[in-house]
C-alpha cells in the first residue's frame, strides 16, 4: 500500500511539473511570437508634429505617432562605398550633437572608424548619444571593448536588452536589472543618425564591414527639413525608454531648420506592444499602387504583403520585385520561391540579384516612396522595433528608379520557380513556417 501511495504521489508530482512546464512554455512562446496590433496609421489628430517635437521631448512623451511633415532634401545612396563617406562627413562636420540608433554596430573596420571619429568629436565638445541593440551589436560580448572605450570618452550609451531581466541605464556600469513585461525577444532593428538636429540618415545598413565591402547591397537615405525634428524626438524617446538620462538642454537639439522643405514626408515606426504605423503605412502604399510597384526587400514572406503585391498586378500596375539570388536567410528565400509561380501567373516580375545579398528595404508605389529598416516578414512588420520614412514625390520616385531599381534589374536575372521534388518540398515547408521567419 505504501509503495502504491508513493508511486501515485510521484506520478502526481511529475504531472504537476509537466503541467507547470507546459504552461511556462506556452507563456514563453506567446510572449515571443505574439503579434499584437492596434490602429496606428494614418497619423492621428494628436500626432506629434515637427513644431511640437521639442515640447514632446521636454514632457517625456512616449508617443510614436508622428504627423505628416516636410523634407527639404531626400538623397538615396546605394552601396556602402557611396553612403559611408557621406555619413562620416556629416559626423565629422558636427558642431553640437551626434545621435546614433543602430541595430548592428560591430568591432570591424567600419565600426571602429565610427567609434574613433566619435571619440574625436567628444574631445571637441560635441554631445554623443548612442542606442545599440544587445543582439545585433554584441556590446556585452565581442564589441564590449569598442563601446566601453566610447563610453569612457564621454558618450552616453544605452542598450536594447531583449532578455527577461533587461539592463537599463548607461552602459557599461550605470545599469540596473529590470524585469521585462510584455513581449520577449524583441530586437531594436532600427538604424538612424541625427546630426546637429538638421540632418538625418536612415536605411538598412549597419556599421558593419559587409555593408562597406559590397557583400550586402543596401541603401541609406539622407534627409533634411522639418521631419528631422521628429526623428530627433523619436531618438530621444527611445533613449529615455532604455534608461538614458534626459539632455540638460534641448534647444540645441531642435534648431530651426535651415530649409523646412516642401516634400510631404512622414516618419513611421513599429514599436513592440502593438504600434505598427510603419506596417500599416506600407500596406496602404501597396494597396494604392495602380501604375507601378517596385520593391527591394531581403525577406518578403508575409502573406498579407504578398497578397497585396498580387492584387496590385491585378489592378494593372507593373510590379517588379528585387531579391537576392543567394540570401543570408535560406528559409525566407525558400518561402518566397514557393510563391514564384503564383506571382508570375499574376504578372509580377521577380528578379534575383547575383553576387550580393539584397538588404535594401524600399517600396516605390506610383509616386510614393518608403525607405528604412522594415523587412516584409512577421518579425519586422509586427514584433521588432523598426523605423522608416514615407514620402510623396514623383521626383524622388524617379531618383530611386534611376539609382536603385533600373541598374539592379539590368544586372539581375529573372527568377524561376523551384524545380524538382526536394526543392519544391523545402520551399513548401518554409512557406508554412513564415510566421516564425
């Protein structure tokens, strides 16, 4: 009897442990894979305008809802050999502040050059604030020495830490552990520079050597005008949310723009927790294409986005997709290849660029252009922190065609559907797992 009782008790204990484990696993995957969404686009009546950007930052506003604004110049530059010298030149010319928000800033040649330049600017009295992602930049690992030296020179650095007990505050030794609430495993995938409050850069490239040497094919865009004030507000909000101290003085960070500009432009983000303004803006852009739709993106796996692409072709728009012949994400490429036949039958032209990884995130829909960090997959559209700008300009649309799409498509090859049973099976399986990719 005692033996039976002990066996029964052991089974009950194991069942309880298994039940608790299952609940923990379910909760873990719910928090990791959840895709909460709320209406985030178009901007609301209470959205932060460029004129309100300084006041919103002074009040500690956490809004990521930005109103339509204006740009004076929008200059896309393709390939690191084109954009890095210009980014470095802007930072070199800075007289008051340099703010960098970067997913991937590593200890290679290009990352070290930027860190060295910023240390020199700090010695000249320029304020430097930095936000890096703990996963993409490895500030607690391989790149620790780079960021520790930058901090020692006077830069204020905070880290997006996606662990359960995240570290908030100034890197490396003024941080505290805080229990993360809400979603887990969210990286900050944004790339943004704001220099002297008058010039902003955004696009897909990190401070990593493969963007400089051509292994990754990307675009960075320099923007001036009133929208830069909103970019500054977005940076400062993110800096504060990770425990960064407020600036002692804001006027110098929000100067009057030399040229406010006239090109309509809006800054839109994805912020974990349900704000998906960038996502909804892109979907609206795809839905509105009637004449042309050109997309460059490394990971086009979202079924809703693909459906919008097919629908645009059905409306008579000339649709071209630019992707990699060989991607750094084989599963995402396989999932898209599963859709090649469907896309082709709808009239969509898919081009694979050889010899490099297409990493640009650009959509040209008629005369509306979006550019930034948003991949067209579930992680970027619904989970991670992302940033982009969307502008209405026939001239800008043509500039992207001239600098990016036309030359790339001229050297790309038309895509072909998967051939053979094994390849078709692999692509079919990848397509069924797009929620995870």
